[in-house]
C-alpha cells in the first residue's frame, strides 16, 4: 500500500455546514489540501447508508429520517484539525521525526478502512459507485522499544529519504509541508489529539505529489481520496437520485462550481475543508435521462 507511514436537514449530517467561514481566510494551500482530504473521507463514509436508505425507499419502505441521520452519523468519522504549521521542508529537515508524527500507542485502537464498491441494478442496468468505510482496529500490541526509538529519532530528512519509495511510484522532491494535530472521533471513541504531517512535492512528470503521515486516523482512506477519483456518477444517473433520501443528500452537499479545482475527469469537489458535488456536474447528471429498463435475458 503506497502512503503507509500509515438547508442543513438531518440528511445534511452537517457535512456541508461544519466548517466556519473564518477557516477560508488566510488558509495556506497546504492546510486546505489537508482539510479537504479529511473532509472527503467524511463525505464518502456517508454514502453507503444514504444508498441503503434510498434502495429501501425504492422498494416502497418508509424510512424514518431520524434513523437515517443516526446511521449516517454512525458510519461517518469526524476529524478535528488544529495547530497547523506550513513551511519549507528544508526548515525542519534536521528536526526529529517524533516532533511531527505520533506513533500508535501499543494496544490502542487505530482508525482503519478504505473504499468499497456499491453495486446497483437499475431496472436491469448494472451500475456502481464508491463509498468509504472505516472501523476501529486494535493497534500494534508490541513494540521493540529500540526500533521505535530509532525510527522516531531519525531526522525528517532521513525519514523522507527512506519513505519516498513507499509514498510515490516515481521520484519526488518534497519541498513543502503541513504539520498539524488531529483528533478523530468515531462511534463514541476518540483517538485523542495526535500529531501528523503531509509533505508536498513535485514528481518526475511535474505533477504535485502528496505524502500523508497520520498513523492513527486512517492512512488508507485518506490516501485513496487524494490519489483517485470517487465521483458518484452511477448514483446521480440512476433512479435512486429521485428517492427522498438521495435527493436530500445531493442538495445538502452541493458545491459552487467556481470553487472546484480542475481535475482529470469528474471528482468530488472539495474547497476550504468542505466537500460535495459541483453544481455544474450535478445539474448535468440529474438532467441525464434514466436508462431504459432492460428486458429479461439482457435483450
């Protein structure tokens, strides 16, 4: 796994209204990327219970709105990000690694998970989209104290040199960083404040490359969100889009198109620590005619 160094209704789940406007002021590029990465995980984690509720409504079942909200809340972690510092890697290159990253305490829980595929048969037309799932897993129960000391006494420069092959498929020169404190809360359990750092550089193709180092809050979902696209085309172009649950979720998580950075193809739109669906993409997909029912036998 690359990157391992490890109206706001009830359906809005506050995903679209959780970041104060003041955050947008004086936010560095690096801080925005960090906040967007965690916000994208939150949004993607809400998709599975929203999809399941929509499918229930399509079958004619009544779905209690409060119950839907509870299920989304149960499936969605929240990340409190504070104490940001951004600057040049050269300025911290000789500092010890332990100053910027907290190792998982032996025996304590760590947040783990990844992407899941949600398949759906829309009148015989098979489609799918991706969501995210996380869970608390037991962390390492045993550490070799000497090895831990060696790893975390290394300088940032040494850590980058050893870590780069794991962080990128191509050579990267990391020049900027964002260090911060995270507190992940999920299903009543909190990770507690811990330190994390992202590195920013340019790969051999001139593209920005980001290395994530949060050993407690779930490296894989964060990595997936940054490295790949998860735009829910299949959801927005299926009959599920007309169910009350999915329609409310879509409206609650729209994003001004002007705030969406250009990407290779469609993706979740994230800006200033909030993620959702670009209004332009949403209007395009919701106006796309639904697929015609397929006859039995695929005819």
